[in-house]
């Protein structure tokens, strides 16, 4: 443990002692190998687990030394090749022969070993790659049969998180509503207890994690559904980049079984491409058997199977120079995986369905030849059969009657959007021949329009409408039709006009679906649950269309003004749900960059989009601090109370406006005395932040606490940045406003002295 703590300091402190550390590791590996038959399993594992953890911490915090020190990588792999068979031997012992604490330590040791292989460059352990792959496969089977579920969040695309948003009363997991009080209570109710050995095993793995930079590009990045995604961590060394598509492993869980399963799935995917076709087919057959067996009736089996397949697809080489990603003939394992994924689409879990849809979309986008296109066409045909959508072209604008449930149709519709996204991701200049029968934008669009191009609420499903609208946005944003010369100008403008029509139709359907005229009361309950996701998706589509509206401005000069009015109305009636607020503020930021689109007489009553951002942002900040000052804004703000993501979105938007010197923004901020509220939020956030590693000593698995702690940390930095930007802009104001600088100087002095009797914006100036 002393070595583990020292290695977290970093390479500069480690390199002078690296020779000594490798000497200790070599002697320890030899001692463990020699004494394995003399010591009991509990005694041996008490030494083996921290030993493997120290190697893991070395790779996690000092990976660059593998390249700068000539023999560091070879010596590390030699030690692992000696220790790995010993750990495999212990894992083959019967559970009845071991105590619970020994089983927990064994799981922690196996998880640490899997994470060590995850942090190594791809292909750096060729002698034991097959053994590691078999070991990971066996752990997936064992943990699945034991009822353990893996984490899907780090594998799913953040772009699709928006469809998981729901009302506060309907949440089932973290980051669906954004209310930290409700979600913390839910986490406490569903978390399992962990033992002291499990806490100690991950004590050093979270030091200084994820706190390097702040992204203020848009309020969109502060949305409720955006987890910090560790798969976005860049490869630490050129060795990791040269071996293929290296992906950072997920953050380790405090539960040893849960941590082991996550690590096994990651290593299973990382070593999958190095296996021959026979071994790959056997692995997919194992997934199929898990789904067919009795354990497939439980919740954990579809989760683990979908995560394993999606991880394998994400581990495919992402560039043609590293082995290529497009196939002339799709491997047999992909066809097996597609069969399994179709059975998962009907599972009643949104994240599982998203994983299956994303995997199917990726598989359908990987072929380049006619034979591969036949398989892609069969995937699209199977999706149509699941939706039961035999709709003739003459009635394409009418809602088709579906024989499957709305969730099945929603999963199939999401797959169409994922197909276009996957095709855009894997297409490169070297693969211009990639033209598939279903990949034409018009073909996919015609499959989506029956669900979104109508205002009728009769027998309408809000779930399918939400997913279809999201897929429509994916189709437009990933097709590239608005950049380059991929299609003619007339066709581009026609598609853009159709997109505007879709936005307006769905805006009106949001009111009609819950009208008293319909007799289908089920729709009202469904709407209450998924309305935040629907409104957020609708606003995101409008934000995407804003920079392109100049193409049709001659035909429709008021389109941007109508969009502004729609978003303003949605924000005022959405109870300030964090997902809706984040997308709404992003829309106004985007519109602020394209003011020329607004008509001379705006429907919203103003030509300055900043005035659409400020009231919303002020309401959110004031709702977090209470009614410190009287304001004229009386909108309902219950949804944003307790939401760090909502608060970060508001602060990010204010920073955006102040930085751009928007007209009357500084004056508006002074009049509202928002600085007082910012200081109050800063004081409350700093005062409520817990010790950075306190959660590791709790007796539960706080899977949501890390996200909250990291968000609070960034929130403090963002508030300070906004205040600094205010002061910077005050320095550049005219002579008439120079008295505000005196306010700031006097206010800073009072903060340092502890006297808060004067605040910026008070009527009486200091003498």
C-alpha cells in the first residue's frame, strides 16, 4: 500500500525509484510463486492482491515510463506472465472452500489483473493473450450466472443520453432527472454493502481523476445526462495508439464482483480481435447460450451480453492504417451477434435497448461489398418486420399501425439513426465505395417520417415519436448533407424545409397528445413520463437547424423567430427540467451567433436572443439560493432545484454572454444583482463539498457520488470564471460606470475582512 500511494504522485517522482520498484516486484513475484503451495489461499491472496494493484497504479499514473524507460514494458509483462497462472489457479477453487472475505479479495485480485491488461498497449502480451481472453470469457459467464450486472453507461454514446430523460417521479437510475436529492436517495436504497477489503482495494485508484480542464463551449456539455466518459481519455503513449483502437477501462467499482465483471468485459473486447474466427464464433455462441438459458429470464443477462457485444464493436480499429474497419465480407461472429441483438431489442430496459440498437447500427455500417450489403438489407428488413411497418409510399405521411409495443418500435427507430452514425464514423476517404441500399438518407428518412410528420394524437405513442425524432436528428447531423457537395442544393433545401415542418408538427403534437379530446388515458401517463426527453430532443433538433436556416430564408423569413418562440414557451412550461433547460440554453446560444436570421418583427417580441437566456439563467441560479432579492420572474422552478447540471448550464450561458459583450447584458446582470446569488452559490458549493476520497470509506457502493463530487468541483471553477469575467468587462466600461469598479474593490475587501454588509449593486456607493 505504501508503494501504491507513492506511485500516484506521477512519473517525475517515480522514475528515480523505478529500479528499486521493479526489484521489489521481481522478488515478490518469485516469492509468491515459490510459496503458493505452502500458504493458505487467504494468506496468499492477502499478498497477491496489493501486489497486482501496485502494478495497476503504476500503469494508470505512469504509463509514459513504458516508452521512456527502455525495459519497463518487457519487465512488466514478464512479471505478469509469471503471476497470471497463479491467479488462474486460485480462481478455479470451489466457492465452498473459501470464506466470504477470501472470495472478495480473490475477486479484487482478478479485477486488478484484468485492469492491468487493459492499461497495457494492445498486443504487448502475446504469449498469454489467448489465456487472458479465455479467462475473461469465463469470468463473464460466472458473474452473469451469479446475478451480477455490469455498467453500461461508459459504453453508450452520450449523444443518446437525452432519450433517457424522464420526470422526477419516474426515474429508475441516476442522471435521468438531474435532481441530486431524489437520485441520491434512490442510490442509497439500491446500493449494496461492501467490506473493508473492497474499499482498500480501490483506495488509490481515484486520486486526481478527471479534474484537468473545463469545457465552456456550450451549455450542452453540462446537461443532466452527460456522465464524465473515461473512454474519451486519449491513449497515454504512442505505444497505445499504434496497437489499434485502445480505450481506457471504466472506473473501478467498489463492489469486487461488479468491478470484476466490468474489467472482464473490457479485456474480453480488447483481446477479441486477436483471436481466430473459430474462437470468435465460440465466444458469440456463449453469448447466445446465455440468452437462451434460464438465466436469460433475469435482468442481468441481457445487460452483460449487450455490453460485451458493444464493447467488442467499439474495440474495432478506428482507422484504415491500423487494420481497417470496413469488411468486404462480414465475419461470421457479427452475424451471430446480430441474431442475439435482435432478441435484446425487446428487453424492457432503456439502456439495454440502446446498447442493442447502437451495436446493430454499427454492424450494419461495416460492409462494403454486395454480399455485405445483402446482410445489411436483411437487418433493415428485420427492423421493419419488428415495427410491422408495411406502409405504401402513398400513405407515408400517416402513422402506421404497429403490431409490436411502442418500446420495440422505439428501439428499431433508434437503430436506424445509429446506422447512419456508424456509417459516418467508419467512412473515410479510402472507403468512398461504401454505398449500401439502406444508407441513402431519403430511404431512411421515409422510414422515420410516418412517426414524426403528423400532428394527430390519435393512437399516437409518445415513446416512438421521441425516439423517431431523435433518430431523425442523428440522420441529419451525421449524413453530411449540409457540408460539401454530397447532394444538389434543391434537394438539400427540400430536406431542410421538411425538417422545419417536422419540428412544427411535433411542437403542436406535444399539446394535442395530452388533450382532453383523446379517450386513450394511457397516452397521458406515457406523456407525463417521457415528455422531458421529447421536449429536449425537439429543442436539440431546432438548435441543429439554426445555422442552416439561411438556406431557406427567402422562402420563410420568420422561421428562426418561430423557433425562438417555441423554445421560450417550452422552457416556461417544462418546470425547468434540467435536460430541457440545457438544450434550451444551447439553442439560444446558437441563435445569438446568428442574429441575422431573426425577422424584423420577431414573434417573440425581441430581436436579442440574449434576453431569452438571461431570465432562464437568473431563475435557475436564484432557485438554488432562495429568494435573496425580489425579482419580477415568477416561473415555476421546482425541476431545477438540486440539479448541479442545470446550474452549470445557466452559469455557462451567462459566461458565454458576458464574454461576447452582448448588448445590455452587463446592465441586466447588475439590475438583477445576480452576482450576489453567484457568491451565495459559490459559498454553498464549497461548504458542502465533501472530502475528495470520503466516499471510499462508506459502507455502500456510491456509484453516483463520484459524478456529483466532480460536478461540484467544476461548478466552483465555473462560478469563479464568471465572476472574473464580470470584473474584466467592468474594466473596459465607460467613465460613467467606473463606480462599479469601486463596488468590486470594496466588496472584495469586505469578503476578506468577513463583513458582508455591502454587496455589489447596492444603491449607496462607498464614500
